[in-house]
């Protein structure tokens, strides 16, 4: 079988037979067809070359060429004509004919043309395959990729990654223009400028406009090149939307870091400060140089540093109140939270410490506590002075009530005594020795004398009690007055006498005190409260000792009892308003806080000493010359 089989289509039988014979004579295999229709029917895989006449009645050579091209594009096609025309020749070449021969053709020329056509077709096939190969390679590049025409920006090729990126198909991309895909048009001008100048652009950040009009950050590199005599631009893209988002996020976090009024620090495992926000320098005054080589622990007081270190080692973090130090050594109270940051493998990498300066809060809290205490104190005082006022009123009323009958009794008793003296004289006149002889009379008068004495001393005592009660009740004496402190003590003792006389012995260990200017009724209030407390602390039997002495310009008044005593943990609280261990309805817990305030108003102090089971001693120290201190006399 011959190597090269030719399909020869020619409507003129004479011409056909003659050329076919001559070709066969040169070793070619020739299949003959009388029309295009027939020829296309005979076209097979064996067909190496198609030889075809141009002018044929039913289907002309150009049409045959088109159809052959469609079925077997790689089979070389030679067109023959006796009436050549340039436009037709051009059309034939454009449609894919390898050769265009003018009849008559010599057998030699025919043979050469056949070989040329075969060779030509093979080259074209190679070229096509190479192109396809190249396209496959380009298609396989796993990044968004584009080829455009430099002169007008027409997109010649865009791979599927790029199409995906903008939300189109590769076919939709083709023939569109790069102009459509710049979100910022001025960027395009810059790109063109640089391409013209350098021939390339690398790693430029641009916003690509997606098909739906939304922007998308990308970084691209472009290079200009030549393809089929045309200047083109090849470009690869990278979608950096995520990176840009992260950058935005980072920027945001950095702003937070920068503007936070709380101190934020990033520290390593040893506590070295890797980063800190401006709030730290602003608050502490430490510059970066000041902190070089230092750890966060150097910025804390020693024992706190140890505590934080321990907590970080044990729990991985720390939360709580600390005292930081400023550049000038000043202490800054801060509320701190330290937490660990782990790397991707879960290993401890860094710590972040966030601290809030709570100086202002602390100050406000202290102020609040002070105000609160003052308020309660004032309230307590009001309550007590109200109580004292009504007690005073009551005492004064009772004293007054008792005073009248006692006055009447005393004066009547005087009258009675005088009457008895007169009676005695009268009896002596009647019978002068009746008193010597009449034993009965003697004993009766002895009885009367004794009774008189008892009545007198009783009346004097009642009068004294009444006086003391009235003196205690001198509540109008709110002003400074020079008094004898011992008098005040006695007045107060009188008031509580009936409550303590059965089981409590009062020991007076009075020293010498000068007349002192005090607020008498208020000081009595202190004595009364202390005596009441002492009385209440004594269970069955006991002693209350009142000591007074002078120490320089200070009068010391001490109340000791041998009662229950005060537990250590309560010692610092007994002067707090409202602190009581006596239970609802018994104590209000105001007594000592009022004493404290009154003594303070006297520019003095009150202290307590006590041990459980050994009683308690309250010591008052007040200056002897309050009037001078206060500038009143
Ligand atoms: N002499 C004392 N011995 C033992 N405890 C005392 C003595 N004096 C005061 N205390 C303790 O101090 C607390 C406070 O005393 P304070 O006089 O302020 O209030 P109170 O006696 O409880 O109530 P109020 O005085 O209003 O009746 C008492 O409840 C008691 O626990
Ligand atoms: Mg009390």
C-alpha cells in the first residue's frame, strides 16, 4: 500500500483521470471523486492530502475546503484552478488551504506541492499542539493570571482563577477590558506609566473591581512582552483581601493599644517589657531608656512582685490590686490583670498585662467612707443627744417633783425638831426631874432624837441626790464652762447608783484635778456611757474603778472594770458607730462612737485596753485648758 493517499476531487473526468494516473505512476495512492459531495464521503483517516478543483457545479472548492477543515483540520488541502483570482486565493489561504495551484500543473510541480502541503500541515499541527500545550500550562498555573493587549487593554486571556476572583467565567472575561476591573481608575494610569517606563510592575497593591462592583484588595505583578507581533501584558494576581482585613484589624488594635487610658504591656516569660502603650509613660513618667533591661517586677513593691511572680508561675496569670511605682518613686494603686498568650503549639509564649490606675477610685472610696462615717457619727450624736435631752428633762422633772415635798419635809422636820425642843423645855418646867426619874420618858426622847438624826441625814442625802440629778441634767450647758470634773463624775454616778449598788463596788481613785473648761453636759454623757458599758460588762459581782490624775496639761480619767473584756479582733472596732455585741434592743452600738466624738471635740483622745476575762480600761485624756486652745475664755 502506498504511503501517501490522495483524495482527488475534480468534476472534469479527462483531467481527473490524467492527473490521477500520473500521480499513481509516481507512487501515490489516489482516490478519485467527481464532486465535493462524493469527495467528502470518501474522506477518511487514510487520507493524507486533499486535492480539489475550485470551480465545480454543485459545491465549489472553497466550500469543500471549509467542510474538510471542520472534519479533519490536520489534513493538508491543495486547491487547483485554471482561472485564478487573487481575492479567491487569499480567501482559500485564510480558510486553511496549504497551496493554491494554477492549471495546468506539471507532474513535478504537483509532486513538490504535495510534499510541501504535507510538511506545511504538519508544522501547523505542531504549532497548534504547542499552543494547546502552552495554554494547558498557563491554565495550570495556580494563581489568577491574565494576558492583555498593551495598546488598548483588551483581555486576551484570563485563567479560571482570575475569573473566579472577580466573579465571572473565563469566557465572560475574554474580550472585556482591564478598565472594567480597576476600582481606582487613577491606579491604571500609574500602572501604564510604569509599564511604559520599566516594562514591569511588581507587587503593587490595587483594588480590583469585582463583577458586582465591590472592591477587592489584590497585589499584582505585571510584565510586558510580545505575542504574535503584538505588545501584551502578562500579569499574576494575589487576593490579599484577608491580609488587608488583618491589616485593618491590626491597625484597629494598635489604635486601641495606643489610645487606651489603661496601661497595656506585652512581657516575656521573664517579665521583660517587650511593648507598652503610651499610657504607661504618661502615668509613670518612665521613658524607654529608663526601662531598658528592667522587668515588670522592678516596677512593683518587693513583696507584691514575689506574689505576682508566684501567681504567674502557678496559675499562668494574675488578677488583683497592686501598687506600682512611678519614676519619682510614688506609689500608684492599680487593678491589674495578667494573662498568658500561647503560640500555635500551645506553648506559653508571652504575657499581656493590663492595668488600671485606681488612685481616683480609691480616693473617692476613702472620701465616701469618711463621709459615711461622719454621717453615721452625726446621726448617732443626734440620736444620743435626743436621748440625753429627754433623759435630762425626765431627771430634771423628777428632781423638781422630789424637791418640793423634800423641801416641805425638811422644813416641817425643822419645825418638828424645834417643837420637840420646846416640848422638852415645857416638860422640864412642869416636873424638873422627870427626865432623871422617868425612864420611860427618857427612852422615848432618845428614840425621837435618833429618829430625827436619821430623818435629817436621809433628807440631806435626798437633797444631795436631787442636787446631783439637777446638776447632771444641766443640758443647757452646751457651752464651755469651768467645772470640777469630779463633780461631774459624782453626778453621773448618782444617776446610775440604783443600777449598780447591789453587785458592783465603785472605787474612786481621784487625784488632784484643776477646775477645767469643758462642755460639762457632754462630758457627763461620756462618763454615763462608759459607766453603762462597764456595768453591762460585769456579769455577777465586780468593781468599777475610776481614776483621775494630771499629766502636765492633760487630765487623765480612767474607767476600769473587771468584766468580760473585749476580744482582740473587736478592739479596733468598738468606737465604730453601730458596732455592738449586745444584740438588738439592748445596745445600739453608738455609745463609744459618741464618747470618741465628744472627747475629740475636747481636743483629747480616748483609748481602750482590754483582754478577754480581765476587764477593760477606757482612758480619756483631755487638755486642762481647752478654752485657751480654742481661743475662748
Ligand atoms: N467595758 C467594756 N467591757 C467589755 N466590752 C465593752 C466594754 N465597753 C464596750 N464594749 C464593747 O464595745 C461595744 C460597743 O460599745 P458601745 O457603747 O459603743 O455600744 P453598746 O454598748 O453595744 O450599745 P449602746 O451603748 O448604744 O447601748 C459593746 O457592744 C461591747 O461589745
Ligand atoms: Mg454602750
